[in-house]
C-alpha cells in the first residue's frame, strides 16, 4: 500500500484518484492506496512534522511506501525540496518514501489546455480555474479537486508541469520498489 500524506482538504480525496490513474497508465492495476493523512503545510515543512506523519503512516497495516504531496506556494521547490526530501527519506525508513511539491499549487496541474500561460508560475490557480471554467463557477476544493483530478489530461499535465513530471517519476519509482513492475509512462 502507498500511504499519501497531504496538506489540503481536497487532496484527501483527489490524491488517491491521481495515484490510481497514474498507476493504471503504468499498467499497475492491483494497487492499494491508504486514506491520505492530512497535515498542515507548516507541519510538513518541519523535521518533527515529517517524522510524526511518517510514524502515523507506518502504523497503518500494509503500508509499504509513503508519498508526501503538498504545495510549494511561494517557495521555490528546487531550493526547498532537497532538505525536505532528505528528511522524508531518512525519517520514513525502513519504508520507501518520496516527496513532491506542486509548484505553486496542486490546481496548476488541473488547469485546462485552453488556459494560456505558464501553469507553475500561477499563484491562485484555484481562481484561474474558476475564471476558465465559467463566470459563474465557484471552485470548492473538497468536491471539485477530486472530480477534476478524475478527468484531467495526464499527458498534458506531464507536458506542461515540471512538478507533475516529478510526481510521475516518483510514483513510477515507488511502484518499482514495491515490486509491481510499472511500465514506462508516458511512452
């Protein structure tokens, strides 16, 4: 089982959908995904918070791997992620663990093709989603994020978002480490 650890309310339901879709694209269909553990971003930015979340995850029966996913917000993932990733891998042992920081927000991965611009430089991707979908659409992360994750064009997100490419790489790595023999994706 992969145990996600997330920051947002919407990610609790959206991240399992995303992992299942990616695993299926990699020809892995028998994958268990735990109900995500939600922690505030401020806690996931500390060694102690990562350790506590990892301990909760390890206590779940059948847990084989951890996947931390949270927003970079205004931080630069390239500068911040190496330290956090080191803590994640060290404090999660003996389990395999990976860290993904969506640049700037998870919702950047969900922006539709008709939205022009560099997705990962957008602050307030939620607002951009509202304006792109329709003038009357009001984004609710608890319901819309999982629904949009179910329909997002994964190949397009892969092409347009560097942090999404990192997610794909790390999910592939975890599936391989779990002995599930994922196929390369995209091909």
